[in-house]
């Protein structure tokens, strides 16, 4: 489920964000502004939220209870009903919006600025952009990820009910720092993932779609 989640979401985010970029330009051959590029990434990421919600819910239930994806799905539906599949939808969508704005928006914007203004190489620009994106998107989205994970690990709502109550509960028990538990590991992973995705896009796009280059 983790592999399906990462691969599937990335594919959806590229499709949705690309469609939004074309919608913004109206099909005309012009460069997007930085705000348009980041905004398209954010909305495209949010559009992948429903898929993210279901896949990560199943993944977390597998991590908590073990068993196959089918068994985890059957178990949580039996305990909480079919509506459980939308548990954590808002936090999933917002988190993915910030993440996608990072790797499809912040990275190319930072990379382009470094290349044009400071003569930095493409790879070096991608490294700096990936670190900036990972830190910014990771920090902004981490509280959402914490809330979502707590909610999806407790489908029976024994400890965490809705998003607001979950946030209050985390704050009461751990303080503001509770929203950032695991920040270093998730953010460092995100920096690496963003670099891999941005470089894959840059290197593979001319091969897969040569007529656009």
C-alpha cells in the first residue's frame, strides 16, 4: 500500500497539476508565473486527496493490526462502517496540496531563479530547490500529517473523533511540539523524494514527450 500510495499519488498529482497549468494558460504557449506554478501544484495536490485518504488509511491500519490490504479494509469497515474510508480526508487533501506545491512549484521556481540569476547548474539548482521545498512544505504540512495519522490509526474514534478534537487532544497532551514529532525524519525524506521526482521529471520528460522539447 505504501508503494501504491506513493506511485499512484505522484501520477495523479502530475496529471491534475498539468491539467490546471494548461487551464491557467488557456492553451497558449507562455510561461507560468511563480504564483501560478505553485498554485497549480497546490490545487493539483489537493485533488489527489481522496485517493491519498483511502490508500494511507489502509496502509496505517495494516501497520497497526497487520494482515493484507483486503483484510485491513474489511476490518475497518466492519468496525466503523463504509464512511470510514473518508476519515482524514480534509487533512490528507491539505497535506498533499502543500507537498505537491513543493515539488511541482517551489522546486522549479527556485531552480529557475538560481540558474538565470546566478548561473547555478541544473543539478545544483535541483538540490537547493529540493531542500527548500522539503523544509517549507514539510514544516507547513507536518501538523496536518500528525493529525491525519492519529485519526486514521483510531478508526473506532476511541481517542480521536474529528479533526478539531484531534488537534486539541494533541496540543493538550504534548503541547505545540506534539504537532512536529518526527519532523526531522519526514522532512529529510521529503527532501530526498522531491529531488528524485524533480530530476525524474526533468530527465524523462524529453524522452517520453520529445515533441514538446
